[in-house]
């Protein structure tokens, strides 16, 4: 069955993989991105070449009005929404907490936590059966940092991803009666450019020896797990936090 999917932060990395792999199933996807027009155009072209429909929308997930507008555009373009990938997130350069500024922490929490809650709220409003929706699936993107803590590097980011896991547990119970499954993916060392934004572009390769599978993962490997949770094949899976970490 064709589905209509919303992906936040879908221009690059794991988000782009979710867009491409959803499109390969013949699903229609609308995705947000912040500022990389070239990456958004590339992801859109790849998705449509894969057989689906894709629309890119420049949107800041930390802005309530822009998240609402994204969902409005999705419904206008595709009709009822069947799935949401709550992926948009940022990472700041490595730092111990003693040296973190309030602006840095506020920006991390505004995007990674508040933006994710805005996205989950709009998904609940549009997908809940009691509000005229037809149910569906929400997939939240956490991180292995949520359980490792990222000491001396990214404890603010780790904490923001811990919030994603708490939200997943709460919403699976709150939204289950509304026909909405809620799960989370916890990626490990994945080959994306997020490591560069954290000031360590070679981090995934350098730490690969600590992974039982002896290699970093790819965005597509995480994307496959996301698409499975969106699909009807995961029809009785809710409240799960799925590690995609190579055993780390």
C-alpha cells in the first residue's frame, strides 16, 4: 500500500536515506531541510528516480510555525499522513560541560528536543484516529550517545537524545489507542557528515575497532531499520528502541 511520509532533516545522512528508501517502496515523501539547497535537490532527484514522489521544504524544526506549515503542505500534497520520521538534529563541536555556553546548549535543546516535540505533536494531531487521521507510525531518531553519555564531548547532545527515548516510551502508550505506533532508532557510529559538524570528521573510522562488527555503519543501514518500522511489517512493534550499532 502506498504511504505518505514526513521526514524532518531529510536532505543528508540518515534522513536522506529514509527519504530514498521510502521512495523505493513507492511511498510519497515530504522532507524538511535547513539550508543545503543542493543536497535537498539531490535527495529529491534520487527519491523520484527510485519510484516515489518527493518534495523538499526549507524548514527549521525549532520553529513551531514552520513545523506546522510542513505538515500542512504534506496533507495538501499527499492527503492523510501515514508515517513520520523525527530525525532533524544538530551536534556542536566537542567540549566538556564546564566550557559549554548557554547559547550552545539552548540551540541543541531547541532543535533536538523542542523541535522533535513540535514534530511529534503535529504527527499526533494529524494521524490520531479520534481526530480524523488513520493512524500510522512515528520513528524517532535517538543515538547511542543517549546510553553512553558522550563525556567530555557532547553531553548536551547525549541528553537531548535521552529525551527522545523518554518521549518514545510515553508516546507509544499515549498514542497506541489512536492507532499510532511510536518507536525509536538508536544509531551508533554511522558514516555521515554529522561527525564533521562535531569537529571530528574521521571519528567513525577511528573508533571502528571498538565496534564488535569492526566497522562503522552506513546511513542506508539505519534507513532500512527506519523504513521497516514505518511499514506494515512492524505492525505490532511499538515502544521499541532499536539499536543499529553493530553491537557497540
